[in-house]
C-alpha cells in the first residue's frame, strides 16, 4: 500500500495569504503546505481521502493517473471544495463513487447540485455515485476492507478511516475509547496536530502525542499543520523517535 501526502496544511494552507510570519516566509519546501489530503493506492486501485481546494494542483504534482473513489472525512471546504476538479477523471472513467456520512452527502448535494443532478444534467459536469458511510459498518474498497473511525471535531462528527495496518484521522479533537480500540494494532497512524497551543476543535501537539501513545502504532505522522506550529526541521528534531511530521509530496509504503 502506497500513501502519498497530497497536502498537510490547515484550512488556510502555508504560506497564509498576506502573512509575514517567519514560517510563511520559509524557503524550505517542507514548510509549504497545501490543504490536507492523501492519495492511497495498492495493486491497480487508486483513491483519495478528501478533495480540497488544492485538488487540481495536487493531482498534477503527484501525477495521479486515476481516482476510483473519494472518501470524505467531513464537509468543511478545505476538505471538499475541489470536487469540481474530478472532471478529467470522470471523462476517462465515468461516475466516481464518493463515500461519506449522509450529512456530508446532503451538504455536497446543496453546494454541488449540478454534479449530483441526474435529470437535465449539464453535459460538462462530472457525476458521482453516493455511498453512505455508517459507523460500525466496514465497507469494501477495491480488495481491502475500510473501517470507519468516528471522532469529534469540536461538536462536529468526522470520520477517519482504517485500512489494514494504516489509519488516517484528521480534524480530531476528541475520540472515545470504543473508537480507539478500532485502531489497536495499526502500524502507521496519521493524525492531525495543529499547533502547540490548545485549540477548540483540533488536537494540539501534546494531545496528538498523548493519542499516539494510546494507540501505540509503530510509526505516526502528523498532518493538518498550521504555520503557528513552527519550522518543519526544528520540530522534527524534537519529536519522539517514532513520530514524524508529514510534508507535502511525502510518499510512504506499507
């Protein structure tokens, strides 16, 4: 299984527009972060988790050849606003399955009605096939079983996903012990860590490290990182030996 980090930034990305913060001025490519998303593939199957406003740029940079499914974590724009840019994949492949909580599917239907329309459809619009994700109901994607992980983003429900030895969670602020049990035995865990200071709806660094200690993966990668977190290289030096800051275009193989 190959995991390609398409974007590892928070909702504004890094650099932030108009910001004079030192991290936003950094020349280190690892300090430049697009909105958070991953491309996952195995054998001949290829899909993404989330489809944010940088999706087109991410697809061109990664040279992703096809997207056979999109798994959405939740409806916020930094995770969904690139949905229109699936058009080239649709023209080659046909309607693309999208997996999400029913609340998220309903939200997307309001915002992207022309994509979900089935009658009198505009000829240049892409089409999708809706697949509802329900907690405690694993589903088959390609040849692998996906286990939804229910977490809270402040007061908003969000889904993370586990596939065999890999799990991806973003925008987490709290998670029950019952859901943590679904992650036990995972080898590679990806989880959000926004900054050092506490935040109302996201793990800060200490909360993310405490969570990693509970799950006990072999390796953990931090994502959804803000410019307020600091410089990539400085932060990496201070991390526990099995914790790494993900960065855009990082590729790992499990």
